[in-house]
C-alpha cells in the first residue's frame, strides 16, 4: 500500500508551489490528498485519520490532531518556525516533527528592510523622513533571516550592524554583525532592532517596556518573528511614555492591543493584517519543495536531519 502524505494548508501555497510539491511526492509513489483553505479544525482532523506524513504551513498540529492521526510518523512545517506543532506531544506518540530552515529567510529579510524604509519615511505620509544610511541596526537573534537582514543593511544601506545571540561571538561576526554582550547593550545602542527570536518558554512576552525604553530617541522595533514574544502591555506603555518610539510588525497583535494602537498610536505603528514574511512566490516554492524532499528522504533513506523534537 502506498504511503499517504497530506498537504494541509489553511493558507494555501501558490499554485506553482503546490503542483511541484505534489509532483515530487507522487514521483516517489505516494498518495497526496490535499486540504486547502479550510475553515474548520474538524476538516483537518478528518483528513489526518490515515496519513503517514503531512506538510503544513501555519496550521496547528495539537494534541487533538495528533490523536486523530493514527498512522502519522512525520509532520513537516514548511517554514522555519514550528511553535504551531505540539512537539512534545508528537514525540510522545512517536511522531517526528521537522521544519525547513532557511527556505523563507530571504523573503522575511527583505520584508524587515522594507518595513525599516517605510517607518523611516513616515509611512510615506508626505512629511520629511530619515535615511537608513549610517544608522545603527541591532539584530536580536542572527539566524538565517538575521544574516539576510545584516547583509542587505550593510551592503545596500551602509548601516552599522550589531547582534545579540547565544552563539559564540566569532559566529556572530561570520554572520555579518559585531557581537554585543547583553540585550541591554543591543537595545540601548540601536536605532533599529530587527527581531528574530522564536516563541518559547524563555522568550514569550520577553520584549516589553524595559528593553523598549532603553532604545535611543526616534528608534524603531521591527518584529517579523512572533507576536507572542511581545509583552503587549509593555509595548503600549512604551509607546505612551515615549512619543518618539516606532513599531512595525507583520504579526497583527491581539484585538485589544490593536484597538489601542489604532486609537492612539496609528501614526507610529504599522501592522499587516496577517503574517506576510514568507508570502512570496519564491518562498512558497522553496519551503514547499524542501518539505516534500525531506519527506521522501525520511521514508526512503532514513534522513532525519531537520527533526526539531528529538
């Protein structure tokens, strides 16, 4: 009996990416049911009942989905972040989880730079703005996206780039930035902060008033990471007490926070209506194809390189 790989995307891949993903999987002899643009979780639960693997995007694979997926052995998130997968629950059920690191990184990096330009120019509102050249950029976590941001900022705009990460200083330098020892050093010495930390127990609500209030006059935080890492109350307090601060994100905050922003801080804050970091045709194709190839390599060759729940 052929293996069955579910393509489950509440936000569908671009048609080109979807067709190429299906072609790779069918070329390996797998059945490929497709669940796109679904509205109800029950649709996903029904679809996973007899699949061996699944490819997802922002779709949530929680305990309920895992319980329904009796034959599931592998779930691959087409993207870098994987906090939408219950990794611990998957491991307890013997299900491997993977991501596709680096495939969306250029798309997110370009978006972060675009947001910097947009905010520097006063959201193109007609008033005089500022330039990025010569400004100080701090990168909070310099993985694949952070490296892309550093390269564009330095090579294209002549910004000075520093970074804070848990990796050794020589690796930060190799990634294109000067290391700083503490977050306080990063935030207090940066005109722009580009945020790329994952959402986990250590980072959730870690970016709030204390760090934001350290930023220089006129500074701007760019968040293309996760909304969960922002302490909304602290963000609103910083915007209230610091009328010079700016914030741009491609992750719309919770409704109550968004309402306050629209009422009081709309001139200094920009939020996209949905997460846009990976929303390019190229990123769609790259991440989807990587996910499909990883599934084939996993089943046919035993390759487990990108497992995130060992």
